[in-house]
C-alpha cells in the first residue's frame, strides 16, 4: 500500500483547526501539528479519508464531537477542543518541572561539590562581616541591588528579544521566565519583620542578618534562573527564525 502524504492545503487546514481550538502557543502548535499530520497520514494510508482520519486523531486527544444545535451539521472537529486545553496545561506543568531541574543543574555545575558549597558559605560570611559598619539604609539598598540584578537583566533581555525576534506566545519561553523569577518578592516581605515593618518582630541586627540571607538566596535563585531563561530564549528564538524562513 502506497504511503499517503498530506498536501500543503491539508496541513494548513490542520494548523487553522488548532488555532480555532485556542492552541495559541506556536511551539505547542508545531508539536501538535507534526503529531496530527503523522497520525492522519498513517490512517489515510490504511484507507480512511482525510476528514475521517482527522476525526479519529481529534477524538484521540480527548476531544468530543458535540452536536451543532439548530443547524444541518450533525458533528464536526471544530466543535470541541477541550482535549487540547488539557494538553496545554499538562505541557505547562511538565515544562515547569523541567526548567526547575535545569536551574538546579546550573547551580550544581558551579557549586556541585561540598568544597565549593563551603567556599560559598565562607564568602557570604565574609561579605556579611565586611558590611557590618555601613548604615542600615545603605545595607538594605546595597543588597537589594544585588538581589534584583538578575531580575532586571531578565526583563531587559525579554524586552530586547521581543523587538529583535518578534516572538509571541511561546510556552517554553514563558514558563522558563516564570520559573526564573519565582521567589522574587520575599526580600521585600522580610523588611516587614523589622522595627519599621508591619510586624515589628526583629531588631535591626536580627533583620540585617535575615535580610542578607534572603538577598543572597534571591540572587542565587534568580541568577541561575536567568541562565536557564537565556538558554531557552536562544533555543526557541533560533527555531522561530528557521520556521519564519520556511
């Protein structure tokens, strides 16, 4: 039996069908398009028509064939696409875990051994001691800049890449960005524990120590997140450019 290949018009039809079902992320749509085209071609090779083959694939993703009320059409693949919405959420969850693992991997590349972790702790301790004689206001400002530096760099890169690549709606890039900025905001909440905060649970000496620890934590957290985001952006920007050239 001769293998069936979809025409360009049929592939465009499937792409429009995915857009209709709110598959707005272009990187997910490419993944689904490739899968649906392959499965449809297999079913057509086995003897089904294009429409019947697409229906089979459509229902295989958990979509239904609901009735069109008050019309002459009994069913259609454009009626219900709930399966694709579930697929997108599952993909988002999977990517979230993936980028968290990558951030941990990047950290271990630099501070994987016990000796390097100990060295990091010693350096942080020395830095804390060196800043004990500066004013509270300068201390807070200095470590706020340190803690938020990777975040500012991330936003700058995101804006720059948008104008450079014109990438919209990439679930990989969006999820990498979200994972990278998790934890931002805890530093400001720490100030609420101090003498001038909402809770007033600590004196300035205690607050400085906690604030320093949280600033270092946020810097490390977002710095390695920034590396992950940068790599994801580069990968999918290159893919986006190649697709634009097709």
